[in-house]
C-alpha cells in the first residue's frame, strides 16, 4: 500500500497540472492575488505564499503543509467568474455540503480554540494581533471578537467567551456566505483549523 506521504505528493502534483490550465493574470483581481513573473502571490493568515506551475512555496521558499497547498490550489482553481455579493456572516454548518464535516469543525476548530485559550484571554488577544487580526465591524456581545483575513476574499470572525464559575469557554468562527463560492466545504474547514493552528503557534512563541 502507498504511504500517506506518497498519496499527498501525487495529489499535490495533480493540482500543479490543473493549475497549468488557468491564467493567473485573469483571476488575480477576483481572488486578490499579485502576479509576478510566472507566479501568483496569495496571503494566508498574514503569510505570503507563491504559487507557480512548478510548485507552492512559503515565505522561506519551502513547500508548506499539505493542507495549505490544497487550500491555495483550490482557491485558484475554483475562482468564480465574478465577485460574489453574499456577505452575511454564517456558521460553518450553514455552508452547502458541510454536514459530514460539522463535527470535525466543532471539535477540531471551535472547541479546540476554546479549550486551548480558556482563562488565557490576554494570550488570545496577543496571538490574534500577531497574525494580523483586527477589530471586526460587527456589534457583538462577547469577551473577545477579532477578524482575520484567512485569504484575501475569505475573512473570518472569531467570537470567544472565556470560562467562568458557571460556564465553560465557548468559541464560534463565522464566515461570509460567499466563501463557498471560492472554496468547497472541506477547504473552508481546513482554513478554520489553520486559524487555530496559527493562533496556538503564536501563543507558544510569546
């Protein structure tokens, strides 16, 4: 049987083949990318990634984690013909085809953030700012609210209530409805996990 690493590598190569069929210049404005030479640069949670027909690299010139490669590839490949208008904020479970992934998102994203940052509100605030988080234009009653540009056209809002004597910590991650025009449900779930992963790494580096 093929190892997981071999399967990932084959899938990665398939994405590169598919990317050769699109024009980076024609989609750059729609997805918020910047084309230089034969590559397009896309920021993901504050880091710039370069995508070309020969590969995907992070700011250090290395190939990023497999899920980041998948998200960036799909973001280019699923680019809509026009900029979608649906900007209302929704939860992950409200996306089409999210059903099989709802438990994963609840457990590995929202509950993981709540568990990791419970009684560490200051750490969450500092970690959020370190990955380019900013105050959302949304009136909500939570202990903490911050917006992140996971990708140029896919902002998310993180809402967090810390634990107290009566209630456990709670976290909710909201997306604009139009996110599903740019990515499928699986990739949106991956973005949610990357948000948690980036926050956790930032907290450990403080």
